[in-house]
C-alpha cells in the first residue's frame, strides 16, 4: 500500500520512471498479498498501465495492456480512461502494421476502433484526449474519412487551445482527407499555409501528398515532377513510383516506361497490391487480356484489394460465356472470393458492391438490391453503388410487369403503379450519382458523365416521363453530337411524348400543336441517327442499334405525323368555330350588359334628380323658416321698443309695462272670440243686401245702431270708448302711436 501511494506521489511530481518502478513493485506485492483492498484496487493497475503506455517502448506494451485489461474487467467495462488508453495501445500497433502494408480489418482492428469510439463518446464535453482522437482518426480514415477528419480537427483544436504546436504530419493527414473528400482547394490551401509556411523541412510523405493533391486537381505535370523528385531523393518510397507510373501510362508513347515503373513498385508489400492492379489495367489497355489476368490471378491472395480487382476483371468476360459456363464462372471467380472478403471485413463497401453484382448477374435482384444498399454507405463506392442499385430497381420493375402480364394477359394497374415507383427511384439514384460525378477533361470521366445522363433518360422513359427523358437526351446530344444511339433514343422519346400529347390533347389545341412539333423533331432525330450510323458506329453503351430499326421507326413516325396533321387541322377548324361562337356570345352579352348599364344609368339620373328636387325643396323650406323667424324676431323687437316707449307715457295713470302686457293679451283673446261673430255678421249683411235697397240709409243706420248695440254687449267697443274718453287730452302723435299698436295686434292675430 505504501509503495502504491509513493508511486502516486512520484507520478504527480512528474517522476515517471520512479513512479513506474514503485507501482510495478506494488503490483508484484499485491499479486502475492492476501489483502483484498490492495489486491482489488484498480488505481494501481490503471496508473501503471498509463505509465507504461506513455514510455512508448515495445517492451512495456505487454505490461501496459495487461494492466488496462484488468482495470476494464474489474470495473465491468465502466472505466473510460482505461478503455481509451487500451484503444490507443492497440491502435498504435495496428497503424504500424498498416504502414508496412498490412490490411485494415480483423477482430483486433474492430476492437480497437470500438474501444476508442466508445471512450471518446463518453469523454465528450470533458478535456479532449488528443492521443485517443489521433489514433481513432488514423484507424478509420480509410473507410470513414468524414469521421476521421472530424477527429483530427477536434485534436487540432485541443492542441491549439493548450498552445501546443501541431505536428506537420497531422496537417498532412487533414489535407489528404480533404482531397479525398473532393475539397482539393482546401487541401492545397492547408498544404501551403500550415506546412510550407511553418515547416522548412519536408518528409517524403508530405511531398507524396502534395503530388497526389496536384494530380487530383488536374495539374499532372506538377504531380509528375513531384513524384520524380521523390523517386530520386527516396527511391524506397514505392507509392510515389506507383503514382508516377499511373500518370505516365496516360501517354500512349510511354506505356513501356509505365510498365517498368509498376514492376519496380511491386517490390514492396505496401505498394504491391496497387501496382499489380494498375499493371493489369495497363495490359488490358494494350488488349493483352491474358497477361492482365495472369497478374491478378497470381497476386489475388495477397490482399483484399487485388481479390476485388480480379473479380472486377473477370466480370468483364461474362457476356462472352454460355449460360452453363457463366454460372460456374460467377461462383468460382466472382462470388466465392467476394464472400471470403466480406467474412474477413464485413465493412468493406467494395466487396459489398461486388457481391451485389454477383447477385444481379445470378438474377437474384432482391439480394442484389440489399447488397447495393449496403455498399452505398461507403464514401468511395457511393456513386457506383447508386448506379448499380438504380439498375436493379429498373430490372425489378420490368420483371414485375412481365410476370403480371404472363399471368393475367396484361399487367394490372397496381403492378404498373408499383413499377413506375421503382423507375422513379432509379431516376433519383442516377441523378444522385450524376451529382457525385465530376466532369473533367479525362476521357474516362467524360464517358462516365455521359453514361449517367443516358441512364437517367432511360429511367425517365420507363417511368413514362417522356418529355423529361427527351430533355435529358437533348443535353446529351450536345455533349456527344455524333453518337447514333443517343439520337435514336431522343427520336423515340419525342415520339412517345408526341403520341401522349396527341391522345391527351384532343380538346386542347395547344397540346396538339406541341405534339406536331415533337413529331417533326422525332423524325429529325431519327434521320440524324440513320445518317450517323453509316459513318460512326461507336455507341455510348452496349445498346444494340441497327439502321433498319431507325428506318422503320421513322416511317411509323411519318404516318403518325400525317394522321396527327389531319387531326390538328380538324381541331383547328373546330377551335375556330368555337372561338367564333364564343365571340358572338360575348358580343350579345356585351350588348345586353350595355343595355342594362344604360337603364341603370337612367334610373340613377332619375334618382339623382329626385334627390336634387327634395334637397331644393328642403332648402327652400329652411329659407322660408329662416325668413319667418327673422320677421318674428323683428316684430318682437318692435313690440319691445313700443312697450319701452309706452312706459315713458304711462306714469300718470299708474299703468305699467306689466299691466299693459296683460291688457294686450286680454284684448287678443277678445278679438279671437269676436272673429266668428264678425264672420256671421258679414254673411248676414250679404243676405240683407240682396233683399233690400242699397239707398235705404235709415235702415242702414238702424243696422249700424243694432250692431253697435251688439258690440256693446260684448264689451269691446265700450272699453275703447271709455279709454278714448279718458285719454282725450293726449297729443295727436301719441294717439297715432296707440292706433299703430292696435293694428299690429290685429295683424298678428290674422297671421
């Protein structure tokens, strides 16, 4: 126990050698001790394992692994530090073997990856474990470059945060991964900024990656000069010699030099597999297939890469074999090797794609679809696997339609709908592969680019998307204008599109006109294919094309075009008649509408006139009321003025303004009562005047006296007589004023 604590203290003080010795002694004692605490304490073995791992000496690795394995076992696999440390220990050994040419994979390889992956996931959010991240990235960079790049970037951030310089090899690996993932510009920038600017010396690996990045960017002369410089300075670096041979073999005049370089590169286990594969391609390019097969067959057991290359090479000759030999050939030379590769490395996407090809050639389309789906997850097999998966979907759709037609005489609607969905999925896969491909100046890339366009048009045609298929083929004829197959396919797509429009557009003149244009374009494309086939027979794919087929189809299109022309003429006449009837109806409707509008306008005018009259009458009434009010106000003002003047002369009799007002009201009431009597009197006078002589003055006097007596009875005249007698001494002006007042009262009463 004391040795263990002493070792811990020395470990904290940085005395790693002394701490390692103390802990190793404590381990030996604990193995012989009966003390359960000392014997089962995982701290002793964890510290000792970490110390032995940090020495990076080969003789200490076994002890370090033993201690870390014990910690993981005793902690029920819950110690993340021990898990990461053990992963780093095993991973370093594997990386050394990989540099020496050993293949990736196997149980130990996958255990190291699993330990590091789980340990890093548990350590997320804590202080970064840089050795674990770098080791994990180095192990998975071949099959998972994106995850490896993320691990490298995380380690770089941790080192920069600790102000620790980043090794040039790390920057080199990051640049290499960027280039492999297609970001060549970022790789070149990193090589220039992080390596050229900070490191004066340059190792062969960095120079090799610099040449590979230049090669990927299309700068072949720069890449060739870089590889030749490496060959001169480091002749043992055979990977650079292999790439130099690959660049050299693109020149038809330097094939012999390329062969010698590849033979030289095959001298090292690390570069033998790649060099042998390219040597086989070189012989195949020279049409020496026997020698190409010999190279691959001799070396196919060296590694999985050569086994895959051999299976791919043998697949090229399947079409030349009869069915019986083809089945044996598939099983022995393609199926069996690929299955053995997958048993050794189940994550090998190249092998999964090859197995999918084997299933497809064996007519096992469902199994092929599963294999291609698995292969599509790989970074470097994504495009090829998508293309093969799209082929499989198209074949599955065709097989479903054929089986349904064989059973029922014609395919059912459900089968046709499901097959169309498969064709649409194939179109999407072809388009994805097209996006992943890059159009470069090399003939191989250009042919692959055009072939993907042709496959896309094929899937669109099978999905009855004839117009889209014709548009895709139109793009393709601009890339390969001298290819008869493309022109023939374009003519057929335009024919189907035109026929569909002609059937659908019987009541749609624009559709029929478009169909006429497509019929004409279809004939032009077919005639172009016939003309080209007489001088140019290089087909883009293995599609069979014969001039007689194009000629027969051209005649059929001509017949359809003439029939459609008659239909179009009839449809045009019908459309013109319909248009004439429509215009006539519109004219009648417009006249009726104008009539309604005129009637509505007249009605509105009448309504406005009435409103104007009412408004004018209202304004006149208001003006009359205003005049009456003004006259009334004026009368009241005059009365008030007369009353004021009367008050000046009423002081002698003791009368007041208030008294005169009461008297005036009483007189008004009496006058109102007197009006009916006066009216009766007038009527009576009129009657008497008719009966008597107008010159009888005595009777008139008597009547006047009688009337006077009657008025006296009412008391009106008596009151005035009394008042006149009492005011006999007034001045003439005053009497006149009083008379005016009475006249005003009478006029008010009449009003």
